[in-house]
C-alpha cells in the first residue's frame, strides 16, 4: 500500500494595519482534505481587547477552523499556533485545485499584525 499524498501551502499576510482578506490555495490536481492549519506570527501582537485582530478561516460561507482573537491571546513572533479544525465543516474541508481558504483579518483599533498561515492537506480523490 502506498503512503497517502500530502501537500502544504502557505501565505504571508505582510504587515497588516487594517481589516484585510487574503486567500490560500494548494493548486494541486484532485480533491484534498484540509488536515491542519497553523498561524506562524512574524511579529508579536499583544493581547488587547480594544486594539485587536480576529482572524477567521472559511471556504465560501463555511467555517473550516476556529478563529483567533488577539484580545485574549497574544501572538508571539516565531511561535507557531495550531488552529482547531471545525469538525462540522464537512465538504467545506475538501479543496480542489482552485478552491481557497479565505482568511479574514478583522481589525479593531490600530494594532499591526503579520502572520504566515500554513495549511496542510491530504489527497482524497484523483
């Protein structure tokens, strides 16, 4: 039996200072299931309830992972943070070559944030 095919894809947000949407796609042929989603902060972001970011992960209107809110949890530069995949995402957790994870970074206040989002996938269909 052969080993499952896996791939990873990443996108860096750059230094954000406003509400911003970025997209992440793997670009591989076939259908793949999202198996992991990780934030890797490139700069520290303090925990602050009135000066914060909420980072949400969706495919279409379906949430594929829990959001991250910097009001309660700071981001430490260089310290990866695994997101919890949503078990109810169902088919939204399946991605073809042109399907994308939409990452919405909603800002409240004047906080600056810079993260790389890394997604891992396992091939489920050719």
